[in-house]
C-alpha cells in the first residue's frame, strides 16, 4: 500500500467508518455488508468498497465484513493501535472542554499536561491535570515524550509557541488557533478553524434556500 496514492477524501472518511463500526460493535453486530453499511452511512456501497480496496479490501464476496476485524484494521490505519500523549496549550474554555472530553481516551489519546500564560489559572485542576505556567513547557515536553500539541490559543501567540514546541521535538499539532501554521515539512499539522466549518454550513443553508426560491 502506497499512502501517497490515497486521496485525502478517502482518508477523511476513515474516522467516520470507525465511528459507525464502533457503534455496530457496541450493538454486538458481528457482520455487515457494504450495502447495509451504505444505508447506515449514506455513502454508496460502491464508494465503500473502493475506499476499503485502497487498503486491501477487508471483506469477502458474498459474506461482507467482519465488524470487529474491520474496526481493528481501520484503527490501525489511523494509528489508534497505540497511545498518543498530548498536551494542551491554552487553558481557556475550549482547552478545558477538550481536556474534559472522555471519548479521546477511548481512542488512545491521553492528555498529560495543560499550560497557560494566565497566572490566575495556575494550579486549577482540570480532570487529573493542573494548569501549569508556560515556563514549565519545555521541561515537561522533554520529560514526557509528547506526541501531539493541541493549540487553543490566540493566533498572535500560536506561531511563536509552535516554533518553540518544534524546537522541543514535538512533531504533530492539532491547531485551533485562527491561523495556518508554517512549519518544517516533517511536522504534521491539522488546522481546525471552527468559523470555516460554520461558514460551510451557512453556505449550504443559503444554497438550499436559493434552490427553493427557484
């Protein structure tokens, strides 16, 4: 399998497949066909088969897919077969909400530290972590083998903090700051611009309203 030949559209659908398969597992469903999965997910059966064929297929003609096996294989593709250690930089409302979201741990994402520049937040307990000052960031990162940094800070601070974290050895970023980070090619960034998502929603609303008028 050559990951470079797999489109971003296929990769973007994998977490959704995993979510639905997880629900099937919880319901003790052992087997599902591409057609049945299609009806659940509103994705064509042909698209599902094409997506899975990028990674070897997973199913058997006339039998379908073993739910547990397919779930485990997609989890491996997504790197969820191991624990990832994360820190949060920015202990405001969004940072605290992410830290308190229990479902991340089920997927192997373990928050180990949370940091902020606001002295009023120092020592505040968020789940099993205490907010630490930014001055402790370098030591903490190097002592705890951090895989991913979650940035929930204003865009004015994000670039500088990202540069520092790169120098500390952090290779991946989940960036909620309203700016696209410019980092070395070996650094992975997933930018999450919440307003962009909301604007895509309003675009669809506007388009649907226009179609009704016409």
